[in-house]
C-alpha cells in the first residue's frame, strides 16, 4: 500500500466526527491521518506512535516549565504540542488501518493522555512561579485547571466504560441530535473544551498578561462545561449501572 493509498484508506476508516470539537475535527484528525499513513509506510506499530506522541508532548510541557518564555520558545512549545497531539490521533488511526487496536494499546494511549492532561497545567504553575510576576493567589488557577481537566478526562472514560458494561451500550442519538452534533457550529461551540485550543494559546505565553487572561477564561468555561457534562453523563447511565 502506497502513502496515498494509506491516506485514502484512513479517510474511509475515520471514526465519526459527532461531538468532536473544531480543532480536533478539522485540524488534528487530518494531520494525524498524514502521520498515520507515514507511520504505516515505516511499518511502525500504534504503540510506537503513542510513544513518539508522548516524546513530543512532554518535551513541550517540559519547555513550558523550564524555559523563560520568549516569542521563539512559545512557538517551539506550541509546535511540540501540536505534533504530539497529531501523533496521539495517528496511533488510533493506524490501529484501525491495521485491522483494530488492542487493550494494551488503548491502555497506553489513555495513560499518556491522563498524564498529559494534568502535567501541562502543573507546568504552567511552575512557569508562572519562576518567570511571571504574579500574586500568589493566581497560582491557584493552574491547580484548578489541572483538577478540571483530570476530572473531565476521567468522566469521559468512566462514562463510556460503564455504558459498555451495562445494557445501555454505546450512546445512541436521535437523528436530529446526531445532525446537530455533526454540524460545524456545534464543533465551534465546544471548542473551549478542546485540548487543541489550549495548545494554540501557548503562542501567547511570552505575553504574560494576555496569556493569563485567556488561560483563566478557558478555565472558567471548562469548569462550566464540566458541570454541564457531569449532569449529562449521570443521566445517560441506566440506574444500577454503577453497582454492577
């Protein structure tokens, strides 16, 4: 299979875009498709792609924590995170191209995501403490964002796991709801909860006040989305599913 044939096969095997935020849907998945096709040509395994994703991602996170923000370092951080996130999409796409993933591969992917979701905000905390001239109270914002991100990630995974284990099965949407979740407007509406948007915000890291304002605004919006999602997740589960 050639590179172009791999891209075509991946496009046809792409999972549903229902509910996907704008960056993940319109940027990250297409970019991940290219990386997955390249990895297929190089005969890489999905787990190797996951490891490569972790390498780029944590290189970016380490740079946030240890390097005094400048225009150049902010671009470097963003590029590292963007490549890491695209490779995170590529591992699953490569697994589908190869005929399906494995429990070990899914476990490894989720473990890397879990560390990423919390550590990126702890890196912001370290960055603010070392390089920003801020009152101590502002240091609570990255801690709060780490909590929100971790709980949101756990909620997504646990809700899906319990629905699979119960008689409810995968979540099914009505035709109208499904159409709404597939629309570009919906993708834009849930963009604040997209990890991809957070990555782009790091372009502002060297502009201390601008980054602070945008970061805290994202924290507030994500906290509100978490509360709304919490209610929706709970209602989507059949009674007694958690006691099985």
